C-alpha cells in the first residue's frame, strides 16, 4: 500500500479506467471513461469500491513554482468527516474541502511545515509535512485507527516534468473490505500527459 508504479506511456484519446482486485478477471468494481488530452496531467482516484462512489478525476497543474517556493495542493482522501479544513500558516488554506476532493494548488514556503487539519469549527490536529523548494506536490491526507496521516506525493520537481519513477504516497477511501487487507482498500491512479503521449502510474491505498 502507498506505492506508485512507474509511469507507462499511452496515446491521448478515450479510455475506460476500471478497478479490480489484484489478479482478478471479474468485471471492475468501479469504472469510468476518461478523455485524455495531450499536454494535460490528471489524477484519477477511486473514492469508493461501490459503483455509486465512482472514480474522481482531477486535472493537475505542473507549472513550476518560484525557485524558493513550493506549489502544493491537498487531496482529502476520506478522513473521518465529510468536510475538512486544511491550513498552513501563514501561507495557504483550503476550507470545507469535501471527502474525495482535491484543493487548488497554492504556493507555500518549503521546509518542515505544521499543518492544522480538522472538521470546520472543531479544534484541528497538527501534522508535520515536509516539502522541498521548486517542487509541485500533492499532500494526501488519510486516516486510520491511529488518526490522521499526511503524505507528500511529488507531482513535478524542478522543471514542470513528470517524475521518472515510483513515488511513495497514500490515499484512504470508503471502499469495501478486501480479504487480508485493511478496511477501505481501493486504488489511486496518477496520470500525467506529455506533449504527444500520456504517462500513467498506479498506487494502492488504504483507509
């Protein structure tokens, strides 16, 4: 859990994305079509293993930040409340972000940051998050029996390009139980389009 596969190159066009248990040939638990455009980056997340939960598609922005800043967004990956507030003093905040949604990228100071996270109107939990300068990143917030977790996924570093190999990440969800695995297991797909092709990487995540 929490590991991304290397990128794979596919041509722009229309695709059907399906989520199945590993090694299964059964019909997908959830699926959707995705019209992929050249030069566009996407994140596709399985919010639930139930068909009504579906797959969420986020359009990523890999534009490079100022050299001494970090461009970062939050993916609210099913913490224990329908909505959550995320604050990084004094730089950025994402208020009322619903479960399964991604906030817009904002510029923050790089380094070791304390993020205040919690449901609106309630005392927040502080989590340490470290981000590097001249980087575009997603902070994926999950929860388990130990509480909230925040993990950083590098979307792009230096020039606005897709990282060449696996990046550690985590994403929690409201999927059905998988035998032998944590409750709420599902899958996260991160896709990034190049000039003439689409690169694809895959991660599993658990609540």
